[in-house]
C-alpha cells in the first residue's frame, strides 16, 4: 500500500483574533502541503486560541475576555471559514481544524475535517467540555463520536480530555478508525500540574490511544510566547499565572505506539510530518483488537447512541444543528457583499 504523509501543527494562534489566526492557518496549510503532506491537523480551539483565562481568573474578571471570545469564534458561514476551505482545496490537502464554534448564542469546542476539495467531511463538537470549560462552552451529543471514510482512510478526531473517556474511545475504536487526530491546547499553561502536563497527556494518553485503537495518532498542540501571554494581561498590566513557557508537543504515533516524528523544541513553531502505511494497522490489530477479536461482548458491551439531540422536537430547523453551505455558494455570497 502507498504511504500517506500526515502533518501535525505546533504553533501559536493570534490570540483572540479570528481573522489573523485564519490567515496564519492558511499559511500553515500551504507550508504543510509544500512538505508533501496530504493531511494537516491543528490544535484544540486553534481559532481563536484556547481560552486560558478560564483557568486563571475569577469569573468577574473573565467577562471582557468572554465577550472577545464570542466575537472571534467561527460560525459555519464565516468568511474566514470559506478562505480556509478554499486553501484546503487549492492545496489539495485534508485539513482538520480545531476551533471555537459559535451557533446562535452558544459556543462549542469544535473540530471540522475539510476535504482536499474544500468539502466538509466531518463536523463535531466536544462531547463534554472539561471542568471550567463548561462555563464558556456547550456540550455535544453522540453524533460527534464519529469516524468517516476519506480518500486517505477512516479518520476520526477528539479534543483534549475526551481521550480520558474510556467509553468514548471505545466507540471510536469500534468504527475501525485508522487515522486519529488528537487535538490539544497549550501545555505551557499550568504544565507543573501533573494531570495537565504534556508528559501525561501526550506521552501517556495519546500514546495509549494509538496502542489501544491500533491507529495512527496525530497530536497537535498550541504554544504560547511571552508576547502572547500579554494578551491576557489584567487592567493593571499584571499577568495571571498562566505561562510556564512553550507548550508545543506535536508528534505522530504509529498503531504499535511507536513515535514516528522527531520532537520540536516546546517553544518553537513548526510542522512535524510522518509517512504512514495503513497496512501497519493489520499487524497491530492481529495482536490486540479491543473492539474485535480481543473483545468479550458476552461479558462487557458498550451502549452507544449516535443520534443527534435537539432542544426542540418538531418540524422545521430547531436547535443548533450545523448546516455548512456549499463552498461555491459561500464564495458567491461573499463576493456579492
């Protein structure tokens, strides 16, 4: 089988700036394509950057940042989304974009897989935002726990601590996932807390996903610079304790848990690439396939409901269902403005 080149982004967003981060996204798409990559993965809430203020400021002090975050989150018909989809098409590369999605008055921690033709192959939302994230973001439903067929193989994606949910992972494994995108925030934020450290979440959790699921795992994370940290300065000019330096840990794991890429320095922006062969999955699953021959359904089984859930049941388009317009329709609409 022919090899596939995949890429993981390790970079800093233009914090709380949707348009500037979208332009940087396009430059990184072009860079990945220039390296021969057929797929490039971005971190969790890459646009407009992970909301670190949730962890470091009391609720009253967050109000100004919350307003900016809403204003700089992507909607399905946002012109920046159109430009990113066009960049995927123009560079013939699948793009897995982590972003804050605004649907009416609610934000979601979303991941969108854009095909090499600019089409939307998968759009999902984080099933359960973690801890203080729930003060800013809404929850999703089982419809986002999904693996999709693409020309490169069966692709799925999860955000951050969704990788700590054993049943969510098992639902993904059972869908014969081959290429998994593990999107993470910046590990330079509170990296001295063991449960939040890169060693735990990349070196243990993401690696375990590759081994359990017998899939290739593409890990992407943000970094934060001294200048970026100043985005979150308080009115008196002081900085909350959010920055421990760097935070980048992009890499690719094989289905046998082997590390396939060399690490960049944690404070260095860049793209890491790996050439993968899906035939390696057969060898890994031959030893252990937790949702196949290594399962014991007579003892334990997963109850999984993938149906979308809406707050109003009835005729018409109620709730927060996402409808992504056709790329040509988006272009025509924007050009008419």
